[in-house]
C-alpha cells in the first residue's frame, strides 16, 4: 500500500487478506466488481461463461483486503470473499476459486 | 475459513444463497441493473438484523423489482399492480408480530399505487417500504413515469420529458412517514444499515434506492451503467437531516442522499388497540 508518510504503527497493523470466490456461470458481465474494487484485484476475463458474458477473474489475489465490496455490489450473487487466515505468509499467494455450476 | 462458507457436499455456497430461491435463478434483471444489488442489500439487512426469518414477510408489486418476492426464500407475496402496500397493511394488521417489508419499484408504488402509499404513511402503519427508483417504467419498455426527471428522453417523451418528477422523500415526509431515507445502489453499506434500522423501528419507514436502468432509461439518455454509477459516486451529496424540500431529482444539480426523517410516533396498531381494545 502506498502511503504519503509511513505510519508509525505500520508493523503493528495487520492488513487482512481475502480470498475471492467467483461463480463464473452466474455472472452477467456488468463489470461493477471490476470497476469498483478499491485494490484493482479483478479484471475482465477474455473467455466466455455459459451465458456468453465475460466473467471477472482474479489478477492480483494478494492485494485483496477482504473489504467484500465485490460481494455486496454484485447483483447476481456471483462473487464473494472470505478472510484468509492471518498466519499464512504473505509470500504465498492466496488461492482463488472459480466455480462452475451446471 | 469463515463460518458462513458452508460446504454442501463439495459445493461452495454464496453467503446469501440460503435467502434466495436458487431454483428460480438466474433472475430476469438485465446486466447492469441495480435491482439485484438493492435486493441483496435488503436480504443482508434482514439477515443481519437478527429478526426471526419466519417472522419476516416480503411483499412486492408489479414491475421488474416486483420479482423480488418470488426470488426470496422468505414468506412473500407478489401482489397485483400497485397494491403491495394494501397487502402489506393487511398482513401487518392480521398478525402484528410479523415484520413486513415492501420491496417494489417507483411505478408500482408511486404511479398506480400512489394513493395507497400516502395513506399508509398517514396512518403510520408499521411497515418498511423499499422503493427501487430507476426513473422510468423499465419492464414495459421505458415509458416516462412519475419519477422521470424533467428533460429526460424516454419512449413516450422522445424530445424530452416536459413533466416535473415526484420528490419522493418530500411526499413521504408530507404524508407522515416516521423514517425517510434515500440512497443509491452504489451506497450499499448505508442502504443496508438504513433498511436494518427501518425494520427494527416501529412506524412507516420509506427508503428510496436509486438504481440504473441501462436497457431502457440509460440507453435513451446515453448513459452506460458504469456512467450512471460514476455519476452516483461523483455527483451525489450525503446530507443527513436535509430538508425534504431540496431533495428533488434534477439532472442539473447534485442528488442529495441521506437519512432525512427519523421520528417516533404511535403506529396505527397502537392507536387502534388503545381506542378499541383498552386494557381492563
């Protein structure tokens, strides 16, 4: 995260990390989650889902802070995030699930 | 992993999947439509308010947002056009233990159902009304509605709407609502908090949620859904307690959001009990 000045308690503050789960086939491609993600975690995928829309895909999984904005803005109940366990080392990328329902 | 991440077999479940009838999904709302977001805010509010879900009833009328009653897993009723509030009034008076939430659109609540709205507000019936305002009649093809801003292009006003729209919070305030708020579908956390607050508060509560209608209103007014949301972000002012007189929706000025009215007054049921069933 970019700070204008380094906060004094930056070592004490633990930034939460999130795991984004996308139900790809529920997506109608409105792009709200992509545009309004504060950390730009998501991007429009080039592939199509079963409905013929481009779903979002996670491109910067490590930047997710589990704000859950993608979850609450999604009109399709197609994306949600959960908190990753804080003890997982930052160097290990968070896994992100893409689920296909038939 | 968080508690709500339930595993049904080997399948992952969205946190709101238990509130939604998955067999009816995908819903009919167009890509970019805000009704789904307002609906999910409503479900989140109901879920987090801690109210027993068996005691919550959702009533909706006709229109795109009227479909919400059929999509929720709560007890719900999809009523005739404009009559969501009379049904909700009946449900509430027959069983005052229930929390009744009316989820409907601007056309249903304020055009054909306008009279029911003002009289329910006047009587202070203890229901919560969530109005998804998409500024036109979306389901029938984008005709000018009672809430279409002056000058907007619609199917029936191809050169611009000559009418002035309703100022919904002012109407609710003037008719006697106990709680009046307005948010957009982008201000989801505020909207969710507002619905939650309104549900636990006794009295008639009205919450207007502005929402894009990309296929009808947006297309004719050269607004992509993302443009509408950017407008909601950049050209709205949050002003809690603002005078309802200044809340008209006009494309030439900023839209004012916030909680405008929050007062305590006896509900219809309380007054009825006091007069007709006085304690011995």
